[in-house]
């Protein structure tokens, strides 16, 4: 039985109960109703997936903007350090 639970049963059940309480508390803070979450499970997954891609799209724009400055500076740095190493 311990193999199935990944360790001693009682501490594992305690950790699961504590984690369930914390997640329930977080849901309550954000006004998430577990019944609606379960009822609208497919929609919830779609909305979460949409949020992930929106976050990636938002972050990619800033990453590209930063790369316009960072990559040329990095290339210049690498060239200069390479040149100074070959002279020594």
C-alpha cells in the first residue's frame, strides 16, 4: 500500500488533506465555485489553454524587443573577448 501512496500512508493523506485545504482556500479567495468548475470542466480547460497562449504571445513580444538589443551586444562582447584572448 505504501508503494501506491508514494510513502507512509498517514503522512501522505495528511499532506493531501492540507494541500486540498490550501487549494480550496485559494479558490474561495478568487471566487471559484468547485461545482461550476466541475460542471464547466471543458470550458475551463479551453479558457486556461487560451490564457497560456495569450501569456506566451505577450511575453514573446517583449523577448523579441529585448533580443534586438541583447543579442548584438552579446555578439560584440564575444568577438571582443575572442580577439583579446588570441592576442595574449
